[in-house]
C-alpha cells in the first residue's frame, strides 16, 4: 500500500477529558484519509501547499481552526489528479483547491495526498506553474475575492485611495499588488514600516503607514480617508478603518490576526452609508472560484509573485508556522509536499 508524508494534528486525552492539540510529522498509508472521505470523489497527489494564518494556528496546536481530530492540516492543495469518480476531471489534470473545509473539517493539503470534492477544484491556468498557483493559494484567492467585492460595490481608482491592512503578510501583499495593477492608489499598513516599506512600495503601494495609526482607540467618526479597505487583521484596526471610510465606501473583511472582536458603533454605516463586506473564501461557490482564478490569471504579476515567494520542504512547515505567528514572514511561503 502506497504511503505518503503528512502533518497530523492530534488532541491528547486525559482523565479530565480532551487535552491540548499538537501536530506531528508522520508517514500515512493511503487509507488513512478514508475516515473523512465520504462523498469526496477525487484523489489528488499534492505537490504544493502553503502556510496561511489558519495553518499556522493548526500546526502549533492553537484552537479555533481544526474541528475534528486527528486531522491533516492545510487549507491549500495544488497538484495532479490521480483518480476520480466524477466527470469533470481526468487523471493527470493539474488543479488547485483553496478552503472548502480542507484543514478544518476535512483532511488538508499538508500531505502528499488529498481526497477532495472535485466540484470545488479549479484548473491551474496554463500561464502559471503549479508552484505559482500554490503561492497565490488561499491568500491570493481571498485577496481577489476582496478586490472583486470592491469593484462590485462600484469603487473605481478615481474615487480615492484604498487601504490594505496587514500588508506585509501573504494576503495583504497580494492585495497590494492586485489593487495597484488595477489602477488604485494603495496605502499599505504594517507593523514593520522600517523593514517593509521598500518591499511594499515595490509591490505598488504609494504610501506606507504604521499600523499604530489604526490600532489604538479612536472616535466613531474620523476624517474620511479611504474609498475602500481590504482588512486582514480585524479589530481594532478594522473599526478605525471603517470610521475613516469615505461616504459610501466599503471595507472587505478578510482576516482576524489581531482580534475577532468588533467593538464599534453603527454611526459610520448610518451617517456615511458605508458597507462592511465579509469575504468567506472557504465557502465560495464553484462559479466564484473560477471567476476569481480567471482574474488572477489576467492580473497576477507572476514575476512579482516569484519575488515575494519562499519555498520550504514539508518537514519544515511547523517552523514556518511559528514564524508566521511571530510576524517574521513576509509575502508567501510555499510548502513543497513531494513530486
């Protein structure tokens, strides 16, 4: 029976009930994934995954991501179809999947093999390598969903600057690049201005501000600065960013690295008619997935993407996770799971 390497998150048991979770690097047999396969119709040989914020939490035993144990983490999986009982894909197709329960309720992509729902897969654009698609991953997919939400809201480049928070991270850095390429004036917010300003300017940011400008207490209604916001960090940054939206603006909320709380008021929504749009990439429909990846094919600067991507072996994924949580990673880190 074929075996493959994988990270597995397990929760310890004690006489008092469930103990803390921890992740271990293991070798699994192919049938180890069968317990959660259910209606999943497609088997993928995973070549690349990545370490997103959710993955970092799971790999370091933090709560809030893994919903069942034991579980293979990894919200991204990019690779080659091995077998399928569906009619959409054929063995040998190169595909990618972001979210859709991977690494939360279903075994994920930080392994050499994954069982997935074929209807959620997307064919990798012919202009991209598998590694580049993995570098975009959930971060790029979510960033593009945010850009599309801003455009659907009617915000255009001439309406004013767009703020991106957590801009040096994976999602934020890709959002800066995509918005700049779409013609927007982008202000990047980061906690590492002294070390990341040049990096963010190279991505297309026209201004870089310290996150301290947004992370402290603020009044419910502040000076109108932003036509739109892509927020990857949550409260209180998001609350202040909303308070600074221009009349009729929109904030696309994508993450909660700072906090999941939202202690704000309704005043900006009532008095300025602003909108808070939640971006849920996990449950995106097949049509939404295809639309986002078609735009990524058109708008992603692959040379720029290569410059902000690092590659690490599967065995080093937990080390990368610890650096992500410590704020020591910029751009994207692709995990090579085996080829």
